[in-house]
């Protein structure tokens, strides 16, 4: 039996059904349109699709991964750095920087299996954090 809950949009009782993979089209300025599949709730009454905190975290992570793939062809090696150096630049722990990168708050590219943050995005993140 599928997992259900009351719809957060229309309020119908037990109308929202949990789906493990709902395709979502994403269009971001400066990027090609792409589709990600992520868990979401779909209401049988109003047809609305929405996610909670956990589902949104998965969505943001998948968006960040797709952006990293597309940026890999646009960014020069001199424009990226390691997570360790990014942590020193931001005066944060490496884990905190990794979390910000994973959430999509700092754009990155993948070099092998390593996330390499983009320097200008680190600087922008630092400015917005202190503002």
C-alpha cells in the first residue's frame, strides 16, 4: 500500500501519494534545460506535486549535480579550487563547505569523483553570508 498523507495544498485527507521518482523539468538561466527525477508527493484530488524538506534536499542536490556536469565544459582549471582551500577562503570547516556545495549554494565541477568549487562562486557565497 502506498504511503499517503493529507494534501498540503488543497487539504484533502489522505489524498497525497508518495512517489519515489517524479520527473521534474528544470530551466535555469545560463544552463540547458534538464530533467531530474526526485521523490515527491502527488495529490490525487488537486493534482499538485510538492515535496517536504527531505524531498527538496534531494531535488537541490540533483540540480547541483546537473549544473556541475554542464559547467565542466565551461570552466577553466584556473577558476576552480579544492574543498580544503575553499574552507580556508571562507573560514569554515571542510564539512560545512561540502554541505554548501552539495546543497547547490556554491557551484562546482567534478574532477574524477572530487567536487571542486568555482572560485567566483565561493567569493559570492562569502559576500552573501556576511551581508
